[in-house]
């Protein structure tokens, strides 16, 4: 699958945000996997093409998890957080992706 098969404008919107948490950091250090929040309608080939296009790295695999939003109380009323779709993107050996914002 190459990035040419997908609309470039759509690929720019597929990745919503990187997941920066203790769990995501530990997974990244151990297995060379980067975690992103993605659109609910994003497919694995689209996610792979988007990461390769935006970060100029080679992706070997993509795993996707749908996380249901929790029920929360907002004052008197019960509410619900949004559902989130997370993508775990495995990078090729030797590839690196710096999301910390530090200058290289």
C-alpha cells in the first residue's frame, strides 16, 4: 500500500494526536511502537500511509483499539466522554519518531 492510493488531504486528517502517557512511553521504549489517536473512520492502510507521509518513516504494522467513552457526572447530569480510536504503529527497526518536541 502506498500513499498514492489515498487522498493526501484525508491522510493529513487521519492522525488526530499522539498519545503521551506513561503506558504509551513504556510501549515505545520496549517495542519501537508509537501510539496515536485517530479518526473513528480511519482504516489500518490509511493510518500506515498517513504516518509514512507525515513523518517519513517505514511502518511494519498497525494495530487499532476502540476505547469506549466512560460515563461521567457533570454537575447534576450524567454525561459520556467520547469514544476514542487508538492506533499502535510499529516502526521498522532503526527508525525513530520523536514526538517530545525537543530539538534534535
